[in-house]
C-alpha cells in the first residue's frame, strides 16, 4: 500500500511538471532592446497616442499624458491588440545597438545602478521579443504591474 502511494505521488509530480512545460508561454528566440525615450523624442511634450515603432504588421504606440508615458500598446494589423509585458530593471538594456549586456561587463563609468528602467515587451510571430525601455521617471505609474527583468 505504501509503495503504491509513493508511485502515485511520483506520477502526479511528473504529470504536473509535464503540464507546466506544455502550457508555458512561448519563449522568445531573440531579444531586441530599444531606447524608448529616444524613439518617443519630442512627442513626449504632446498628449495622445504616438506611434514610436513599426515592425512588419506590428505597430507600437505610446500613450502620453502630462509629459509622461501612461502605457505602451501594440497592435497587429490582422490580429488586433497584442499583450504587452511590463518589466523593471536597474541595468541599461537599450545600449549597444539593441544588444543587451550585463552591467558587470561594462566600464564603471557606464554603470548606472541607481536608476530604474521600465520596459514594455511583446513577442512577435517569429518569436522575437521587442522591448522598449524608459527611465522610471518618464512613466506615470512605474511599479504597477512591472515584474523584474532577468536577461536570458
């Protein structure tokens, strides 16, 4: 009887892990990091929705209110609205032409561990993640809904 319970428990645990792997969100094959502040530019002074990036059928717009970003929205021409994930980090992720580097690999002068950056990310049809990074002080409500960004 005890032996059967152990086997049943082991099978249940294996099924649980297998189900989690199947149901897990798709992982991005490649990450593209963009300097959202630079892309937005002078549009930050004008309230409303401003397109900051277009990639194929994906259109990324920034919603600006009172000189700050209230949200980032991504729309696919055929599928409609695309879910966007909000991240936060202390690393400058939008440097070096879109390639992320850990702060430990940067010169001391280039490290900025006191500033928090907020990133808005989506995954396209090709499995590429597009992330737009902004300094915390540019966001209306920076911490709400933001999860810690862990580079792969």
